[in-house]
C-alpha cells in the first residue's frame, strides 16, 4: 500500500483553489501563507478544495501564494502598517 505523502499528492481542501482567485473574506492570510509556504516544492498532484486538479500544480500554487502576499501588502499599505 502506498501513502499519499509518498506519492506526493496533496488533498488541499480550501487551502488551494484551482483556476480561480480564492475568496479571502475574514481568513487569516498570514496563516494561509504559512501553510502555502509548506507546499514547496509543489506536490506532483494537488486535489483542490475548488476547481479541477491541475496537470501541473506548480504555477497555480505560486500564483495563489503571490496573490495572498499582494493582498497582505496592499492591505498593510492602506491601513498604514
């Protein structure tokens, strides 16, 4: 029997959205980024919480990580922090 970890498969749930921008709402984006940073290098397969499983998850994972960083930066700039 093979484990999901040995096969480099991530069951991501709402940590990862494929093909769409995630709804952030009241989410803790710092914790979300910390969790995303643990997905480096990206697994061979990601099962997202929303959207189809991508053939190559690396660009999509990177895009979501950069989006969350961008939002944190903009919110910090607007809030004066």
